[in-house]
């Protein structure tokens, strides 16, 4: 039996007025949730739970099922209990339900798929995602001035996420099982934002607008540290975008240097690094690896990836969006995309 995706879109439970129909980087918040479900299952397995005529109409136009009830109101602490009536009507057709919130637009599709795999592997009946938070718990009755001034030990607190839940359909019709089952805990990234305010919306929108920039670097005893230092200087300035570094397995110096910074680093064998870069789906690749081949640059450009190269006299230098050869004052190869000398 298939898995059904139940998207909760009740206007009485919104973070702020009309947020579900508000556009975030081109798509309405509810549309983003539907598209996320479509990346995992077929439209026939997607159900929108709503009290809104607008959302009912949008669901219809997007070709997914909907359950419409103007009087519907979900209690966040008891969502499953609130939906028992509806879930019972489709329970015979599905083995598993994924309750998906539109308010976690940054939740990756792959994270839901991993959670589903964990759910199935463990033969679980209920999966609850949680986020860790390091915090000092304050209870006024238990705090003295002395304990406040001296400080206290921070504790790791587990916070239940509302981004999604995974439930076995067997739970819906079995109250005894529902009361006895222990949920499977699934850890999420502690930085995952769930929209509860305008400020959360702004941060999510800002993050969704980010581009992914991949720096391909080299660094070993033969070529030295110059390439690494330059790319790190650039990376430190690109604060509005996602930064990733890649290098081949021979660039141990580069890997050791980057280990001291909070940047993502992927190390690959030389014969697989180009395909691994493509798999990262970058918007921009910055190569600081000396001479590049035309095949490598063509491969990147064919995938609509912008390319900038530094200190490149290879065949690929002419094919980039921009090549910067700062060390050479006079042109050594032709190319309108190539800048020469430090003054340029």
C-alpha cells in the first residue's frame, strides 16, 4: 500500500494573516508543501486539510485531493486526534500517513525520505521529529541570586518539531495501540526554521534566495597555500550565500587548512570530483586549481552553472564566464572573458 501525504492548511492555525497564500520566492507557502509532497509521491496520494475556500480551489487546480470543512480547527498538541475522523475514511487505502506542515519551507525532501526509510526499517507506528537545543533552564522559584551570578550548566533539551509526523494507519482505528505505542524519535537539524512570525518568514525567504557557491581548490607542498588563502578571503566576503569547498584527495594541505573553518568540505578522488561537483547542484563554481580542461568547463556550462577561474592558462580558461589571471600583466592567451594583471 502507498503512503499518503496529509498537508495541514487550516487558516485558523496560521502564524499570521493569509500566510498560507502569501508568496515566498515565487510560490505560495501551501504550494511549496504540495510540490514537496509531489517530489516523493503521486498527486493521487496527496490530501490537503483546509477550512479555506481559496486553498480548496488551489488544491483542485493543482490536481490533489482536499478535505474542506469551514468549522475545522486543529489543536497543535493533538493534531492526530483531531484528524482521526478523516484519516479513518482513507485508512484502508494506505499503510502510512505523513502529516506535513507548510510552515517548514526549508525542510529538504531528502530529509522526509530518510525519515520514511527509518520509519519502515524500524517497523515503527509513529515517528516524531525533534530538534536539539542547548539551553540553561530558568525556573524562578529555584533560582537564587548567587546561582544566577555564578551561572549554571547548559542542558541539551529535545524540542518536538511540527514540520512533519509519520503515522501508521493501524494506529487510527486502534485506541489501545495508540495509547501504548512508543514513538520513534528522529533528529532534525537544530537550525531548521519553522515559521511562527513575520521574522521567521523573512529569514526563510532570505535563505531560499541564497545561491550555492562551490570553490574547487588545490593545496599541497608543490603548489603551496596561495590558492587556499585567496578562496578563503573570497568566501569570507560572500555571507549571503551558501559556501562549499571541494578538493581532490591529494590536496591534504587544503583539507587541513579548511578544517579550522566552519565551511563544508568535500574530498574526492581526481576521477570523480567533476561529477561530484555537478551533484552538488551549484549556481556558481569558482576554480582555483591552475589550468583547466575545456571538457570540464563545458560540462559545467552545459548544466547552466556560472564559472569563474583564477590563474588559468589551460583550454578551459576561454570558456568560463570570467577568468582572472592576476599574476600575468600581459595576455598569454586570447579570450575576451579573461582579465590580466592586478589593475584589472
